[in-house]
C-alpha cells in the first residue's frame, strides 16, 4: 500500500513538473506526443510539425540568427523580445527621435522601418542525413581524419542541392557527433520595425531584475516580414509587400492558470546535459568562480563611475548590461548546481552506468579515462578562463591590442600597401571602441582584475613582467605611457608612416604586455589544452552513445545547438528556498510597487501610470482586476529561446519567453524540476500595451484574438442545462 501511494505521488510529481527536454519537432510523434497529450495538450504532433500541411512550425522564425520570433498575423507581423530588437531599435534612435526612450509605433505600413542586415529564417523540413554524412567512416579512424571525411561529405551533400540565395540546407551534428540532421531553410531579408514600447516598459527593471523573479518586464517588440510581388523571399525593396505565412499564431485572451500546459517553440543555443560528473564539478568549482570573480571586480568599478556621472552611465550602459548578464547567470548556475546536488546525482548515475558498462565490452573503463582527461585539463582550462575574461575582455586596453596587432603582422608580412588598407578598418573599430571607453575606469579595472589574476593563476602561466610586480606602479606606467588610452593619441600614432607607426606600436607598454600574455598562452597553454580537449570530445561522443545504448528505458533529447526545438511544461510557481514560495504570475500593481521616479531601471512611463490610476485596462485584466505582466513555467529553455512563443494546449499564443530564474540557470548542465523555471511576458500585457498604451489598434485588428477557455466554459454550461 505504502509503495503504491509513493508511486502515485511520484507520478503526480513527475506529471506536474515534467519539463526537461528540448525535443526535435520532426520526432514528436514517435517520442513525445503521448506525454504532451497526457499533460493536457489537445494538438497532434502533426499540428506542430508537418511537411505536408501548414503547422505551428511555419509560424516560428530564427530571428537574426540569435533569437526566436513568431508570426502572429496573416500579414507577416512578427513578435519577438525588446532585447532581441534592441540593436535595431537603437539604430533608428536619435536624441530628437529617441525610440529607445519613448517607444515607436508606426501608424501605417509606409512608416515601418527597414533594418539593414536583419533577416528571419523559417525551417521548411528536417531530415536525418547521418548515413550520408558518416559514409566512409570506420571505427578505428582518428578524430582528425573523421572530421575531414565529414566535412567532405557535407560539402558533397550541399553541392547536390540546388539552392538559391534565400534557400539553404544547414547540416548539424547531434548527440555529440553521433547523428547528423539537415535543416532546409528559407530566409527573408526585408524585415521592418513595426513598434516597440518605451525602454521603461520593454526593459523595466533592467539589470537589477535581469534573471530575477518576481519580474515585471514588457520585453517585446514587433517587426514585419516583407516579401516580393509573389510572396517570395526578397532583399529589401521599397515596394515589397507584407508576407503571407502558411501559418500564424492566434493570440489567446484567456491567460493562464497554475498547471496549464505550455509549450515553447524556438531556437535554444547551447546546453551540455550529458557531461560526466567531473566536468560539471569543474563548471561549478573552477570555471564559473573564475569568470564571476573577474566580472565582479570589473562591474563594481564601472558601477561606481556610472553612478557618479550620467554621461559615463550612457557610455557604459550597453557594456555593463552584456557583462552583467552572464555574470549573474553564472552565479545562479554555480549555486543551483550545488543546491540540487548535481554532481552527486551524476555520480549516482555513473555508478549505474559502470555496472551496466561492465557487462558490455564496448564501454568498459570509459569513465576513469574521462576523469584522467578532466584532471589533465583543469588547470589550463582555468588559465584560459582568466585569459578570456581579463586581457581579452574586461581590461579593455589589453583587449584593444587584438585590434591593433594585425597592423603589425600585416606590415611585416605584406608590406605598406596592405597596411594602409588594414589601417582604414582599424580606424573604424577605434571610433566605435572609444565611444564607449574611459581610460580612468579601465585603469582601475586593470588594477582590480590583475590582482585577481596574480592571486589565482599559477606563476608559470603568468607573463613574467607581471610576477612580483607592484600592480599599481605597473598600471600607472601602462596607462600613463600607452598611446592607446584615447582616440587622439591613437590617431597620432597611425598618422605616422607605416614603419614608424609599427615601431611605436611595438614599444607601447600595453601592446608589450598583451603580446607577452598572448605568446605565453600560445606556447604554454594551447598545446596542452587543444590536445586534451580533442580527446575529451571524442570520448564524449562515445560516452553519449554508451548512455543511449545502456539506458534503453530512458528518452534522450539532443543538446541545444541553435536548431529548432520544442519544450513543454506547465505554468508553475516554485520554492526558491526554505520558507519562500514564488507565485506563478505578476501584475501591473507590482510594476507600481517597484516604481522609483526617474530611476534608470525602475521609472514608470506617465501614460502607463495614468492607465493604472484610471484602471483603464480594456479586456486585458484578469480575475484579480489587474493586468497580468509575467508568468513562470517549467519549460526547459536557454539563451536563444528569447522571443520564443509560449503556446497553450490548443496552439494559441499565451506568452513570450524572455528569461529564466537565475536559481535555475544550471538547467544548461543539469535540469532540475524543483527550481528550473522560464519567464514569459503574458500575452495580455503585450496586447494591453499595444492597444491601451500605444493606441496601435491597426495591429490589434490584424491579429486573431481567441477565447479558448471561455468557449469551453460556455460549452460546459450548455451541456449542464440538458
Ligand atoms: N537574461 C536575458 C537573456 O539572457 C535577458 C538579457 C537582456 N537584458 C539585460 N538586462 N541585459 O538574454
Ligand atoms: N534572455 C535569454 C535570451 O536572450 C533567454 C534566457 C535564457 O538564457 O534562458 O535568449
């Protein structure tokens, strides 16, 4: 009896929270349809992915190659995140017409704004091409020979396809190289900005609230796909027409309740779910802490100066947001891995793996080999982390030397004419660099970050000019004497004749330190790292196959690799720590609770305040009388899933994915249903802002708004009458 009830509890628990997995759309029928339907989905796998008829996948786009977007009208209207449209919104903004600050809503098709270089990509068909791509590969072959054969097979496969400029086939490895899939794609290159809320809505809470629940960000923007006269893909042309999709997502006005089925359809970037315990331990104890420490120091310095001076604030805002984004993510990841005993869980799995592997000659002794390799790589891998975060990122004067260095090598190898060409390119990069640079801040970052490097990097991997030196003196010398601390001095160097300029560069103290460090990495670190990493990768390929062979009862999904995936879960709050429970939803009232007048993160737009004061919510409020803003789900997502639609049991849009809770960002290495949650903007908040705040009724009119739940309730009432 007791066993039965434990089993029952376990099933309920699993049913409530099953959210792990980034599944391949063309395999849903075989792998997931039943589970999805058991969780409440009313659709068939064929409604989600079909090559024969319009299906949900025809509404999903890879947005610019880095985010996801979805078509939400018959006129090619595309919804994505504000932070995905950010650069394009910024590119149309000036101090006079500040769309970033004030928002932008085009009043007609004519006013929609073209974006150079922006594209969206649809997936037409997915095909398993493993046998073609692996043709000729025999078991004993070296990794290098294997890769050469695979590259040749891919080239041959692509050559057979007659593709034009807009159609392509992408071939990607899955399951650590055990399988290859082909994605047939079509791209549209005329994508125009239709509308965006002001930053105080689209980025409400900015860095303080980033990765955090409770969340109140209206992180959305709207674009439109334009096509040629016959709806065909086309480059930008003024006379292009709004694109007619084969499917678009209706938008639900009914909102969500705890436990509702949710599905996220998009392009997750990268996960590593099948690593051995020792690898996860290194992420948690070595790699994340190293990267966090450097960024922590750099961010503290930036923050100090940004708070003192509004000009600095603007200058450093973009840089700060980018660095803070993953800094915060890694903190959550390391803590989450600890909290959920990820390493212990992996070790437990490995014990069972070993038991089964011992009965199978193919995979005996695999795990000990892994442990030895990871021990070999640990130190150099950590040194690489410091190198990539310190001189290659956060100490910007040293990073800038990567831009300057090609001038020297070009002059030495190709002569003055090529140097002059290269110089033009370098000057453009310098303009962009100095726009967001203050030597005073960088000087202080150098001191703090170098202290960390000297403390943590073993001496043999440190440039000799740094060992046992007074860092402050060194900083004074470098920042006092370098010619690259501002644009004028840098320009003065580059205005000299090539031979003289190169000589000046070579004797610049910043250049000398950066070069010494670079060479040291090349000589002492890369040889060990590259060879060991290649061995780890080929062993991971075998380990992946071994896991699949030895655990036939388990369902495996491939790691994310920027290809189209479906993940499904439920609307669900969670318990981040003892004594604290997070509700699954937030409301406009919470925006007002967080409101700090004229704060750069928590200011509230006057029009939104006005709507709030008048409770002018139209049909977008829920039963609490307030407008829902964000909600949580147990869907397994990662970077790249930004802008992905949250879809209900019937195929309607209920929300827009834009973040995860930081307690659960370890889902990239080890999804745990207890604390892994994705964060979505509620579709009703998006509609409320478009309709009531922006007054962009023409956009509401072109969408298809639906009431799936109300219909059901009505039907029940009618049934009850008879
Ligand atoms: N954390 C989200 C993601 O990983 C949102 C990032 C954009 N927002 C920001 N404040 N940096 O991309
Ligand atoms: N904000 C992320 C993105 O830009 C999504 C959050 C995550 O990493 O899950 O894709």
